[in-house]
């Protein structure tokens, strides 16, 4: 399953995430790594020194997603800055004009 705007694919299906009881906010492109991490945590009684490898892999995946979003936002800002310097109006403003109305 392809996620729009991301280079990573969804590997875990909705059915797998429901079965593993993954909370909705955590159902992203790294959910396929969270499922075995949570199983390991439950098996090891959530001891912090256990499941380090699984946790590191999951956190690295989440970090890469955040960095990807930050880079995309930086490109959007640079594009808007270039458009404002050339006098062009941005097609979709980040803050709607109605929000600035008095």
C-alpha cells in the first residue's frame, strides 16, 4: 500500500494492525516494526534493557519519517519564499486569509 507524500510503503495491513491492537496514532509506515516490538515488550514484561534492537529499529524508522516531513516542509517554504520574491501569489497559503481577518 502506497502512502501519498512518503517514500516508505505501508507494509502492515489494517487487519494486522487491528489484530495486534496497534493504537490508531501509531498506524504509520513504521507499524510493521511496532508489532514485533510490542510482542517482545509483553514477553519480556516491559524491562527497559530488553528488546533494544527492535526498539532502535522502530525509533530509527520514526526518525526517518520525521526528517522526510521536515525536508518536504523546507522545500515548500523555499518555494513560497521564491514565489513571494518574484511577486507571484502562492496557490495554497499555509494560513488562510480568513484566519487573519479582524
